[in-house]
């Protein structure tokens, strides 16, 4: 059986919670035996706690800094690999993809590094339009929605929330 390793590039605790968590949850539903590694690229705004936070995310096998990921499973030539860019500097995702000889997929709203990316996942119609205007073939990108917003699991209905917070049904609520 061929092992499969998925490397997900994320840049911050917010991206880990808002973008990586729903992706990992879906991957685990469909690919139970794959190894999922979160990769944290260098960032001047990093807090230093990203790898610790990412390691605690349910469904993640490991969370490593970029330099560690460069050498993680080169010794296993039979492993199928994929790099998924969710956040951070795109250049690091491209470098990791090349080093691991793995296809690069990306969640992005703008068509950057297009020659290096196998397939883009875009959040909305505006992003789709940007890709079309940049002459990307439609089979190179897919609209998947906003990862953080569309993956929110509601625990109560709107009516229940209004009742709990004391808002009347006709009262406007902004957030």
C-alpha cells in the first residue's frame, strides 16, 4: 500500500483554526489513512506558538516549521505527496512542492504563481472572475467557498439565538 502525505502550508494560528481545521476535517472523512502535516513558513509576524497550536489540531499528524518539512520524507520514494497552500508566502509552498516533487494545490483568491500550481481552489465568484480574466482554463480552478465562513457549525437556529440574546424577530442584528 502506498503511503500518502499531505503537507498543508499555514502561516498563523488564525489560518490553522479558520482554514486548516475545516480542510483537515474533510480530508479525514475521505482519506483516513493519509498523513497530514501542517507546515509553518517563516514569517516576521509569527508569535512562535504556531507549531504547538497546530500540533493540537484534531486530525493533524504533525505540525512542523518549513525547514523541517523540507527533509521530512525524502527517504521514502514510494510515498505519494501533495502540498496544499492555504497561507503564508507562496514562494515557500513552491519550494516545498519542488523539494518533495509533489504537486502544488492552492486556496487563493488571486492567480499568483500560476505556472507552479496544479489546481487552485477559489473562495467566490469574484475570484473565479479574476482567474477567467487572467486566461486560466476553467479546469485549473474550482470555487469551494470561504473556508472559515462556510465551515462554521451552527449550534442553534437563528430563532434560538435571537431568543437567547433577547432580540425581537423584527429587530435588525449586524453581527
